[in-house]
C-alpha cells in the first residue's frame, strides 16, 4: 500500500493485500487472494491504524477500473468495520 500525495486529491495505491470490491464502494482484505486465505482482525486493525494519519480521496486498486473515486477514506473506514463484523 502506497500513499500518493498529489494535487488532484491524495490517493492510496492498493497492493495485493487490500483490494477494491467490484461495487467500488468498499475494499476487502486477504492474506492470499489466490489461496482464499483471509486476513485476521489484528492485521486489518494494524492497516487501519497505519493509514489513519493520511488524508486520501481515492483508492486505486490493482485491477483496471477497480478504484474508489472520491470519499475513499470514509469508504475505507466502513470497509474495515464491515470486514471485522464479517469475520467475528
């Protein structure tokens, strides 16, 4: 995951651990997408904590057209809560 500070609104460039969902309104977390191994709660919380200090408007996913454009920080926060509830 990389934070990109730019004039057109700061962005997160997602790697392979953080993926934009097909709806482009959420992200999800996996330890291994090819092997369908989910990421545990402690690691998701650590990612959320690491990104908290950064402002970002967009999240650019690893695949074409898999981006959250606008209000991405709020979408990320909703996604963390949603994911943690799903694995609880």
